[in-house]
C-alpha cells in the first residue's frame, strides 16, 4: 500500500456509506491530503481545510474542484499532507486502535472468550 500511496499527490475517497476507513488512515499516515465524502466517519478523521477537503458525496463537481485545487497548489498539498500525517500518527496510532477493537469485541462477546 505504501508503495502505491507514495506515488500519489492526493487521496480521493468518495464513498457514500462507509464506517471509519482504514484506507483514509493509511493515506493520511503516508502524508497525503484527503478528499472524501462529508459523512460522519470521515469527519472524525479528516478536518475540512486542515487534513483535506470534505465534499457532498453526490456532488461530482465539488469532488473535481477539490482534486483540481490540490493539483494546482503544491503548498496546499504539502500543508494538508503534513497535517494528515500528524493526525494519523497522534490520534489514530495502530496500538490504540487494536486495543479499542479488542475492548469492543470483548464487550460484544460478553466479557471475553
């Protein structure tokens, strides 16, 4: 994944209905700004105008404009990419996410197996 993401300038994720996307977090960890649908799970990871741009999932023109904005502005890509990496590393470290999932599964299983 890192090899392919390392070749990109921006990460687009226009999904209409998805929970917290590992793909978005992987792209952020690789220092890519994110253009994603403005849905609840994405708002938890990507702050509009900080790590990327959130667009209405049914608005293709807004998606295209956000991508074009990054294509035409190297400084914006760098700034949002740097913020994205910082957010991924500080707010969503792998060990913390594994522990949270483990607690959830334990709770759903009635306290453990």
